[in-house]
C-alpha cells in the first residue's frame, strides 16, 4: 500500500474508496465496476502509470480497461423536472436566462426596450444542427 503523501491530490478521494473496499472485501472478490470507472477516469486524465501506482492497481489491467473503453459510457442527462417561471411586472426590460445541459452552460442577459422570444432564441442556439 502506498504512502498517503505519494498519492496526488486529484486521486485522494478515489484512493480512499479503494482503501475502504480493500479493507472490507472477502477473499479474492473482483474490484467493483464503480471503482474501475473511477480509476479509468483518472487514468485518462493523469495517465495509466501514475494512476495504477497511486491506486495500487495492476498496470496492464488498468491499461486494458482504458483502451477497451468498457467503462467509458456517455452520461445521459435527464430532462429538467422543475422549471420555475416568475411573473415579471410590466415595464421591466431586463432578463437573464441560464441554461445547463449535456453540451455545457449558457447565460443570456437581455437589456432593452422590447423583450424578445428568449426561450425560442435559446432553443435555436442550444439545439444541434
């Protein structure tokens, strides 16, 4: 087991998860998929060698997971379950729309004499062509 000082800061959380799993596992239980996914993510960012050393994993096995892409799956973002609509007093000509989705974040600030169809505008900018 590695000295805590030798584990990079970015890997500490996953390192602790592996330590807890190793303390509680019985026999030669295989590493759970969720831990492989976390290790693969770190390996893609920091390299297989550094990650395998920091997490105490076999280099070739981690490399095979990273190369095969077995655990790399796109996350499906659920549609928002709640949308807040706030009534605006007449004469207000300023608004802000913030959107967050699978492609990133977008913020639209509008200040002017007439309020455009910001919902329509944001849909046009946000959706794929």
